[in-house]
């Protein structure tokens, strides 16, 4: 198939050249060549040149096994990103390190950075909203006293990379945060009255996503971020949700009872009870999207959830409905699996294929944790599997790309340099 494509490509080149000379030999051109030669011939050459470029750009990709791979996404839409977490703060607070990091990412043909701006009940930038709410007794600043988010955005944009701030903790906050201490009635509970759960971030409490005051607070922070900064969008991950055990607080119980004429089921995974809460979160996300788009119409509304069955059943996060309601501009599904077979199986899920047809879609790939480094070979194989299916990738997280790794620095960076062999810049949001 590829050889036939190349033959057609060559035949097209020959046809364009022959057509050019036949046209030049026509009676009209012979009589008028002195007047038209300088005008027509350069145009024909340009048409030939751009036609060849266009045809070449659709050449199918060949996998290492020699088989025809999936056609890649449009280059400007392909997601090649990396999350910057609180573990990356030593880099983020230093202007020179940020410049080196951004330059390195650009050389390796990355195109998007997702810096954390909401973590542990605190924001990572000077926030009037947080100050007025009395939940921010400190301000994260750079070594020069500078705004670290503003500096990252400026330097990334100079290099042609997008910056999409990331609301990592969503509705989640630690019990010791000022947010919990000052607004205890904003948090929901389990049926037994307990209010905490154990997450990857440790023990946390959950803001009540059905409470209007909570919805307004999150909306205000999001709008502050997209307004205060030249950000290219905003991202919400798997914590913009609620574990299924929660929702038994007085406000939510009363609301459910009023709307359904029944008290909430004792089984927290009852289908109707799950759907009612998931639909409420969806309704809020629709409102949040509308607020963001009103403030900045071209902002990328990005979501990064777990795979759908888990997200919906266990965290009431119906992100597939969000996509079908056209409030998601890009999707990055977190698939943190050390086993390649399990990783590939998750890539093939129907909801990922559905999303891929309508919005830029990528996969979250784990590059390592401080106490659990990931080998480069695993990263390469997972990226290759995603690329063969036309999917982008985003890595978790920056420092583990090559600083907290099993391989030497130069070997690790050389490995990443082979993942994206040509640029795929995305259009900056205006």
C-alpha cells in the first residue's frame, strides 16, 4: 500500500512538471511569452511545490514492525505535554531553570505544559480570591519574588509552547488546610458521618460539589486564573469528582429527598443515587465551561480523568457526558500501568476512540515518582503504542522525565529526544 502511495506521489510530481511545459508551449503562450513568462512560470512552480508538500504530509506512518500505523492527528492538535507539579517547585521558582526547562522541552518537540495552580487547598499564584476567603496565609513566589506562573507562561510562549494551568486537587483538600478549618460546612461526608478518605495525596476531605457556595468558590478561582494570566486554557483532572461513599451531608440528603421524594439509598453505589450525583457534577461543569468561555472564548477546557468505568462508578465523574455535551476541548486519559498489555488494553477503550474522533485526545503516561522510578524502555513502548493509535501523550511529571530516573541524565534525555522526531506546534489561544 505504501509503495503504491509513493508511486502516485511521484506520478503527480511528473504530471505537474509536464503540465507546466505543455502549457508553456501552447499557441497563446508562444505569442505572449515575453509578457507572461515572468508571471506564469513562478506560479506553476509554487503550485507544484505546495502540492508535493501537501501530498507528502499525508504519507502513512510505518511502525517498527513494518505494518501501516494509524494516521496521526493534525500536527497542531497533537498533544505532547508534561505536568509540572509541586515536586517541580525547585524548577518553577528559578527563572534560569524555567528557561532551561522550556528550551529543552521545545528542542524535544513538546508543545504543552500543565503547571499546577491548585493543590492541598492552596493556589500557586497571588490570588485576591484566596486572600479574601482567608485561606492563603502565604504566597508562592520565585527566588526573585516574581510570579512563577506568569514567568512560566512568558517563557513558554516565547518558545511556542502552550501553558494550560492545572487545578490538580479539584474538590479535594487536606484536613489541616485553612480551607477546611475556616469552612467546615463546605465539606461533605460519608453515611457513617466520617469526612475523610485516603488518596494518593494522603488523607483528604471533599468539598461538597452540590453546594452553591462551593461551586461559586471554585468558579471564582478558575476565572481568576484565566483572566489574570495569558493562559491558553484550564485543566481539571480525576479530582474534579467525588468518591461514591460521599454525599450524605444534610444539604445533599435534603436536596435529593426533595427532588426524588425518597431519601438517599444506604448503598452508595446504587445506580440511581450514582447517576443523580454524577448529573449534578456534570451540570456544574457545564456552568463552569460557560463561565470560562464567556471570559476567554478560545480557552482550552481540558480534562484529565481516569478511564471511564472507574471514573463514573467510583468517583461520579461522567466525563463522557461532558464530551457529548461539547464542553471538553481536549482529553487526556490517565493510564498509569507498568504492564504494556494492560496499558494497550486501556488505549483501546470505546470512549477513547469516541473522543478521538471529535477532540484532541492523549494518554497520561507515568515517567516516575520519587520513590518509584520508571525505566526508559517502558516509557518508549507506551508512547509508541499511543502514537500508533493516533493519540497524543502527556507525562507525569517534569522532574521524573530525566532528573529522578534510573538511567544517567544524558541517556535519559537521549531517549526522550527520539519520541517526537518532528515539531507539532499547537495554535496559541488569543
